[in-house]
């Protein structure tokens, strides 16, 4: 569908409803990076703990030892008071540190890790989770911009995921992200009669003559499979 993949250095938004396969697609991108191209990658989760990600994604037979998985999630160690003050646990590799949530800190961690491991691929999953931390929409947009600019500066090929409310067609949550990235991929889980089918489309990808199809996609025991020639909706 992309005519050879995501162009190097692009930052791509993967947008879709809950359970559409955004995290799976993002992790598969990192796994393939290591397994097929020897490109180190890092996954920054704002939603799930590293051990849960590893457990969930290992069932696809992916060896994730070489993917650097980081997360920023509240943990049981923190009191309600800590949480109210924005205290969070930052898991970095096998260790962790506590700190007060800030996008500055997240960007600092991404920058340090990318340089440390020589990452060529980066995933940030998801920016919708940022809305939990940042109420002010103006600040939120500025933070998203600054984060996309960091990824450009680092020169990594990157995926940022965003969750759109189910049933709504929109691509972005905050009205800025689809404009500042070089690519947008939509993933869908569509009700057709009494069952659901998965679809994927490339809405934007600078530097490629990409497919205009909404193609069939499956999540199987080996991960995501895309059928570029199978249109989700037959013509006419
Ligand atoms: N082995 C499997 N075979 C088929 N589908 C699976 C398998 N494992 C997980 N899934 C599907 O993948 C979905 C989770 O995808 P995920 O990437 O976490 O979605 P998102 O990040 O968009 O919320 C599950 O809801 C389930 O439908
Ligand atoms: Mg997810």
C-alpha cells in the first residue's frame, strides 16, 4: 500500500478507534525493524506497563528483547496525593524512576534513549492519553507540536498513535496532529451486517505514491496482515 514502506525519517500518525490494532501495528513496526532490518527501536507507552506489553505481544512469537520498551503510568506504589500532584512512575528498561509528569521529561527521556541505543524507529503510544494529563487544549497542541518536532530533529522513522472515539470518522483528537506529521494511516474495525471486519488506509504519506484503497486487514496469531488488493468495500 505504501509502495515500499514508510519513507525514512517520516513521522506517521496511526489513528483509529479502540481495539482497531494501533498498538499492534506500532509494535510490529518496531519488531520488523529489528528482525528484518537490524534497526533498533524504542516504544514509549503512556497507557500500558512494559511487562503487559511484552506479555501481550510475545504471543505473536515476537522476540521483544531488543525493543526498548518504556512507559509512563501511575502505579500502586503512588498515593492518591502523589497522583493528584501529577507524580508518576517512569519505567525505563528494567528500572524505574518517579517524577512529576511533564512532556519535557518525556521528550528528554525519548532523546536520551534514542541517542543511547541508536534508535532508528520510535513509537509514542498514544497521544490521546496526554489529554488525561493536560487539560488546556492550547498547551496540549503546543506539546504535540514540540514532540513531533523532536522526532524530526532526531531523524527517526516514527509512529504516533491516536485513539478516535468509536463510530466517528475524524482522524485526530486535537485538531493539529494530522497536519504536522508526514503521514496518516487510518485503522478501522467496521460492522458489516452481523460481523466486524478490519480495514486500513493510507490517508497521507509524503514521499510516496500510496494506495487509495481501504484494504482488508487481519489480526492473526502472527500479527497484522494486510491484503492491499482486497478492497473493504467493493466498488459500485
Ligand atoms: N491472536 C489474535 N488473533 C486475532 N486478533 C487478536 C489476537 N490478539 C489480539 N487480537 C485483537 O487485537 C485487538 C487489540 O489490538 P490493539 O493493537 O491493542 O488495539 P488498539 O491499540 O487500537 O486499542 C484486540 O481487541 C483483539 O481484537
Ligand atoms: Mg493501544
